[in-house]
């Protein structure tokens, strides 16, 4: 194997990928022939918080990575017969999992039980015959299906079941939640509707694996891993795919024993580690842009605090951000995953508050002075740490539970905390989500942001050390404020909406009674109606909170009795 690891940096264009294909697939096939682990199909249950069978974060990543390495992504004609397609693919090996979805066409993901199935398909695949144009002959696991015979079937047999890869529209979600029997059920129902599906998670890891095949032309031992919402348990259908190019496995390699003679690789020297990261991302970004099938709209954002390249992966429909050696971000993802696994109420509350924040314009896809999803998530975690008894432990406690294998120092920052979920004992907090939801809004509607900062490492408020309107300490890079971008105007809007929402959700009994005869939103559903829509064209700043709430409630009434109407007016008068 050592003789076959060559310096690909001297190659350019198609030659890179020809060498990559031979090395990556052929050497992998020889290795897998010696030791192939046959895995039965495993699926991650939608309920991430069952009492048994919880996986550690890195065990989950490893399992997903292995699934992706045994998978193919195939573009299919719209007239493909699903049964004949499956029969054809089965000739190459046993299939663990397959599914179809739509994104700029029809696509299928096929996972084989063994890597040999992938090798068999790739060995029999051919390059397309192009008459009037040229193409880079890059052989990847993104293929196109030709259906000269497979498509010749009656129309009644051509139906393919496509899996949904986008989240439910808010209006449909409001109707769905309004039919639930309790606020607890509403929060769990929202989580189930918005969380990443099993298939969507598989597709995200497969895209990382496909991009890794490209990056391996320069760094054969590298890996590309997803982080953030794709893996932390709080990802919403349609969220971006954040990835990082991990080169640590290369730099950490060392001889097993000292001998009289030893050899080491010669390396190109750079002025700083940041300069090296920028160069690596620039080259990999150019490689993906020029030769990566389906990768379009490449942007190199190399002067950002964390350099990255951004592009769209059309076959999956994902917007992708690729960074290099972003290990702190991976630790943050692991921490959020751990908190989500400790108690099912954590994920339900985070999903619901983040959905509320997006509907009310507190967060946005466009960079700016808004709160981010990460900021909102940390605020929910801090609130749950402050309960009596605490629902989830503080980060310092998780650090004390860490074992020798959990030790982690990144760029001088102590990022150590326990990874074994069974070592974490949580206190017996029995508060319902119906109680926690308004309490969250009450907590931050009355929080003294002028003087205090939020710290989930300590689980308590601390005196602010800077003039930023909102100060939330980064749990690992403790000198950083993760909410420094938020300005005073956006923070004021957040506080005002928390105050309004706290009162509104407490009126759920009145709205629930009226919902028995109609579809009037109540509880969480009422919070997902944009409050701006109730101002009837007036600017938000020209109305008091009470008048905006009154307008919202009036807009929700569809078929209420006069008695119920009088009850609401009386409530508003008291307010």
C-alpha cells in the first residue's frame, strides 16, 4: 500500500482522477476483500431519546460514514420502473437500503451490504458518448441510468414513491398542530414534521463521501465530515450542509517504533496555518468546481474568520459550505447532540422555539444582525440548565465525567467532555413542555441583557465583559461571543416578542375551546402566526404589545360564539 501512495499534486486535470479512481477503489477493494464486515440494515429511529441503544456521537458518525462508502447516487429517467431498477442493481450485490427523491430530476440512493457491490457497478459503468461537446472523464459514484429496456413498461408500473426532502409549509403545520390535544403533543408533532429524515441524513453523508473522493486526489488519507445541523440532532429538512475537510489523520500519523533510519515526508512550508488552510480550500474548491459533477455556483470566501468555499450540489439539492480542520465546530456539534440525547424535551423545545423565531423574523437565512439558530439553541440549553431541578447538566459537569479517551485540546482551548451517554445522570425534572414553553418566553422576556451574559459552561448568568447588546459565551473558545453580530434593535424585538408570546400561549384554554368547532390556532400553533400580519399594515413600533395581541386574536377568530368573543375582550381589557 505504501508504494501506491503517490504525490498527486504533480498531476492536473483528468489525470488526477484517473489515478484517484485506480488507487481509491482498487486499493479499497483489496483491503475490503481481506476484512469485510457484513452489516444488517440499521435505521435511526425518529425518537432520538429512547432509553436504550443510544450511540455516542462518533460511533454514529462512523456508522453513517460506512453506509455512505457503500452507497451510490444515481440519476434516473422519469419513466424508470422501480421494480426493474431494483432487480438490475441487485445483480451487483445485496442491497441494504434504497430510496428515490426529486432534485433537478429523479435520483436514487442505493446502499449495498458490501463495498463489492459498489465496485461491481463502477467496473461495469461506461463513459457517456458525447457527439458535440467534451467532458472531464471523472469516474465517481454519481452515475446516470440509461433505460433503453428498463423504461419500456406500462404506465401503471412506472410509479415511483418519492421521499419528501423539504419541510412542511408553515400554514399546513399550523393546521396540523391546531388539531392536537395538548401543547406537549404540538411540540413533539412539530419536531417529527421538521426533523431530518433517515433518508435525508443518509444523503448528506453520501454527498460528503462523494466530495471526499475528489479531495483525496490531493490528500488520499483525508476525510470530509458533516457538522452542525446535519449531525447535532437539531437539523431541519432543507437546512444547509456544513462540512469540513479533516486532515488531522494525516498530520497525526507517526512511525510505530524508532529505528536506526527513518524517513519523513517533505512538506511545502507556509507562513501561517491560516495561509495553509486558505491555499488548501482554494485548490480543493477549484477542483470541485471544475470536475465535481453537479457542483455549481462555487464561491471562495477565504478571508472570513473561518475560511470556506460555498457551492450548490444540484443532485442532492443541498447548499454546501466546506471548511478545513474545523474541529471546534465538530465539538460543538457533539455537545448539542449529547444534550438532545439526554432528554427528549430538549429537542422538542429547541425545534419549536427555532420555528417560532424564523416565523417571527428573529432569525434569517441572510447573514446580518439577526439571532442565529445556534444562538437560539444555546439560549434554550441555558434556560433548561436553570430549571429547578436542572433538566440537563452544565458543561463543567460533563467535563468532570470525561474519561482519558475524551481529553481534547484544540488551538489551546480545553474542549473535553464526556462522550459516553450512560455516564451522565440527569435529575428527576418532570416539567411538561406545556409548562416549559411559556416559562422560556417569560425567562428571556425579563432577562437583564444590559448587565448579564449567558454561559452554559457554568450554567449561570455572569457580568458582561463587553458592550455588545447580547453576550453568549462560546462554550469552548471562551473569549468569543457567539452573538456579537446581534444589534440592540434585534435584541429588543426578541425581548418584546418573548413577552407577547408568553402571555399568548397562556391563553390556550380560550383558543382551545373555540378550536373545537373550527381550525382556530391555539397554543404553539398560535405562536406560529406572524405577529406582523396582525398589525394590519401599521408599523410594528406604532402599537403596544397588548394592541398587537388583540389584533392577532381577532385575526384567529373564525366561528366563535358571542360568549367566547366577550371572554376574549374581557381578557384583553384586564391585560
